[in-house]
C-alpha cells in the first residue's frame, strides 16, 4: 500500500556517530485481521533496549485527533516534533495489508531495538503495542502474531 522512507532516524544517528551512517532497508508487512470495523489507525515505531522511543516509521490514518488512541506511540513520541515528517498515510481496512519500507542504521539491528505497532479502530477497543518484535536478524522473515487488529507482522532486511 504505502512505501515511505524513514531517513530522519538514520540521518540523526549518522550525524551523532559516523559508524551509524551505513543503513539497511527494512520492509514491514502487517496483515490486518478481518475484524469487521472501520479502517484501522496504525503507528509503526521503534523503541531502544530500555523501551525508550527511538523513532516513528509510519502512521496509517490521516486525522491527528485520533492519534491519542495510538496510546503507547502517542505517549512515547509526544516530544518528537519530527514524528510525522513524511510518514503518514491512509488508514488500513480490515483484512488488508500495510507495507512500509524504511532505511534504518545498521547499528540499530541486533542492538536491542524493537518494532512496535499500535492499532486503533473507531468505536472499538484500542490496542497499544498490538504487536512488537525485536529488530534482529533472527526474527527477520518470521511472522509475529498480533493481539487484536494485526493478524501478523513480518519484516524483511535487505
């Protein structure tokens, strides 16, 4: 569906530590369950080994007034003024697939970072961290089950 590019995180890391300038393309594929409701708002983001927010990869859903329902992402990213720069798109319908491609610094892979997807659907229960998976080579290509709206999340490293 969408193919955004997260360069902010890689660029920030590259400026701070030159060894982080090398990056890899990461493609997230989230298959939504056929939950029988409106389109889902989904926030894909990274946390570091201590659980601190590290960057937004993509936000599916265009109305900012609903972002409060993506509670973990909204709480963790609230002070990141660049959190939505070029990383938003339409909500994702039930049973559909969200595909996101990002460039991430090599140093983030196998370093304790996790990919999270928060999900929310109008008039239904919110699902913070509906799915989370370590950003490690051992999990690449292996579908991870979601809790409520996300059927599976798979990521590929190129």
